[in-house]
């Protein structure tokens, strides 16, 4: 069996904000003259913050039964479905370039003008698993391709398929 954490359910910025608000929520329990309703609201907010911080997504492969279980782990509970497959064709790595344009506000005579100020580019590498029926799924990603390839080699000990690097101009067989 192979268990892969594919990511968190909530983006990093929201998890970070939830981590910052947890102490404030806990401190709200110790306010003098707090009503029962405010304690109830604080408990609900604390519960939602803990869920936002800890919920993760996983894929569990069982090669003997030819199934994978794609699920969301939330406070110890697993929610997802088991899917059967016949075979795995390959794993391949794609390069994704993300572009973020920052705009500055320049007031005009009649209407405001939005003009691009700067452009930030970042590269992320995603590994896709392709099944023999053509279905694809993302199993891992990272900003460092060498670390991603090292993790894929560990996964490949159980999955026993080929790993292709299609992130450049030519396709490279890794394993």
C-alpha cells in the first residue's frame, strides 16, 4: 500500500490566518461578563479554525486489489471513495508557470485607470498519474524538481511504472 498526501484542503493563507486567530478565540473564553451566546460563537469559530488548519487530502493505493482511495482526512474521519483501476500507464512531470500581475491605481480625469505595475512569475512542478483508461490525477507537486523526482522514485517502488519528465523541451525517461 502507498499513501500519498496530495495537499491541504484549505490554502496556506487561510491556514495561516486561522493559526493567528486561534489564540484570540481562546482568549475570548476568559472575558469577564461574557454571555453564553458569545461562548457558543467562540466554540464554533475555534472548531472551524481547527478544521481549516488540520484537514488534508490523501490518496491510498492498494496495488494487490487494484484500487485507490482518494479521501479527505478531517479530525480523524476519512471521507472519499474507493475507485478500481486496471493498470497505471505512467507518471509524468509537467512544469506550470504561474504569473501574477500587480496593478496600481492611478486616478484619471473621468475614470480610474488600472495599469500593470509589475509581474511576478513562479514555477511549480506537478506530477500526474495516468491510468490505462486515460484518466489522470495529480499525486504530488513542488517547486524543486529534484526533490519531487526523489519522492516519485519512492512512490515508484510500489506503483512499478515509468516516470517521464515532460517539463522541458524534450521528454526524458527518469525511471
